[in-house]
C-alpha cells in the first residue's frame, strides 16, 4: 500500500516511464500497473483542482482486487475506483492499429467517421463490459474510464446520455483523458458535475 498526493503520484509515474518507448508504455503488459497509476494521477489532479485536497491509495503491484485504487478524501472517506479503457471498435488492448488487416482498419475508420455518437457508444460498451463481469457490490464501486478513442471532441452531454442506464450499476462513473476529466454519472454524492473540466490550468 502506498499513499500519494496527486502531484507526487504524477511525478512517480513520470519517473517510472522516463526513457520508456511510448509504444511499449502504451501497449506493454509490463507497464499495465504504471498505466493505471497514470490514469489515477491524472484523475486525482483534476479532482483536486475541482474539490480540494485528496490523496491516492494505490498498490504498487496488481493484487487482482475489485478496485485499482482508493481516492482518499479530506473527510476520511476512501472511495474504491476501478479503471477501464474505452477502445476503438474492433481493437483490443495490446493490439497494434498498424498491424490490423485492411478490413479491420476500414471498419474502425468507418465507425469513427460515420456517427457523432461513436465515442459515447464506446464508453457505453466499456461500462457494459464491467457489468458483464458481475462484480460483487458494484453499486459501491466508482468507475474511471480512460477514453482511448479517436473520436475527436466529444461533448459531455453526448457521453452522459446514452450510458445512463449502464452507469447506474456503479456509485459513479468518470472519464479521463490526458488533459480533461468529466463525470457522466455522479450518483448521490456529487451534484452539478456537468461538462468537461481541465485537469491543470
């Protein structure tokens, strides 16, 4: 168990990924835990900017728990979060897009360009994949989605609406990118969380 401030966790992630080939960091199984720490750090930096001081309790090795980290609030609460990635259709984690068959690449490009709701659908599918795992006490678990989809600029309302039914299986559902976070389902804990928020000024 290790507890970090958001800034300290971000520095730790930068240290661990320093000098690592970007493709290897993004796709290598050896860096799975560091990628999860990256997501937790970016989220916590944004959360701290919105709501004030917090820390992140994250194991340095993957112990196969239902949660990937705890967000520790100033009131003493520890909120369990699980991280999931929203990927392009026809793509799985560790797949290299450049190695796709021509038919697979065309299918991805058609999906991206064919609908303004493409990103929202990939988020909905990612949430459903967690529901399908029948996680015990999922209503107490907070979901953090890393949006790794080439969908351009996706409006918050476009993301929140289509996934509402699926999101209600969890305590809350958040989305993080490199520069932005948003909450598409806040449950009963937070109110007024609309639109994307910058992680850092």
